[in-house]
């Protein structure tokens, strides 16, 4: 079955960087769009970024554009999120998420990892 | 971006009751591409409904979705103990995809 396992979270100081990873298995990674979604403490879900199924396109939320970079390694079936210039408001549980439909068709998110916690604090 | 407003923020219910959760969009949702997710404590969100009214794989038929345009509803016909959770709507027809703030269904 589909498995998404995030790693790389931790406690970091403001202004520092972090790279999150998501190991994917149980499906053809190269045919599905993949996203990062976060949830700050006591807040709702917030979409962060998407990597198109073939890696050709990426898009970002306004709140993270220019600081976050999403990428994927097709050979390793792994999704990444490089986070630079961390801010306290980036503190959240970060989920790796898969599209329901393949090949870029408009889709909701059908599989979610358990999340990795990023805490930005001095 | 499309803002989704869910109401009410919290609902106090009893097992066996019927509940209807509202999700209102600030503008029409393209293609009625509207989903509902369930979030239990210490668990990942779970897709329940997509394309406004289609049940995701494995979702019990007591869950149903309806609506179009700017007004959508998630209905749970008979609450089971495991249904007490937070429910969030999401539109994915326009970029960026956006979520509502969630409705908590509590005992």
C-alpha cells in the first residue's frame, strides 16, 4: 500500500535552514503530483508547495515563495523540501501528500504521511 | 485566492445523531473541485469526499457530500464514536489550493 514517511524536522534557530525528506513507496512516484502541506499549532491546514508528477513544474504558497524549494529524486522515490531563512511562523507539522489522480489531472490529496515537526525558536 | 469558511467552529453531538457541516467559498469553486478531510488526534488527515460528492475508497456510506458553486455540505447520517474529529474542506480547482479552518465535532 501507499506509504509516505517524512523526516528531517527538528528545533532550529530563526534564519537557519532545514531539509525535509519524504520517502514514498507503494505507487508509481513518477506519475503523481506531490505536495507539502503544513499545520501550525492550533491552526488549520495550509498548502505549501507542489511538484508536478514529472518534476517539470513547481508552485509555492505566497508565504514561502523565495525561501522554500520543493524537489524530487525520481530514482530514490523521494520528495524534498528545502527550507531557508526559517521564521517562527514556519513552526508547524509538515505533511508529505500525494495527488489522488495521476499525470497532473486536477486532484485532491488522497495519501498523507504522519508528518515531521519543525520548530523555529531561539 | 479562494477563502473557505466553515461553520460552525465546534459542534457538540451525540452518537447516532445526524450532522451537517457547512463550507462556504469566497468565489465559485471551479469544477466543484471540493474535498472533505477528517483529522483525528495524532493521525494524518484522511480524504473522505472529493469532487464535492464522491466518496473516497473505504469511506463508509454514512458520509456524504453535496453542494456546488460556493456552498457545500458534508453530512454524517449517524455519528459513530470514531467520527468525533475535526473536518476540513479544501478547494483544489484554483491555485493555490486552500483549506477551511475546520469544524470540530465533539461529544
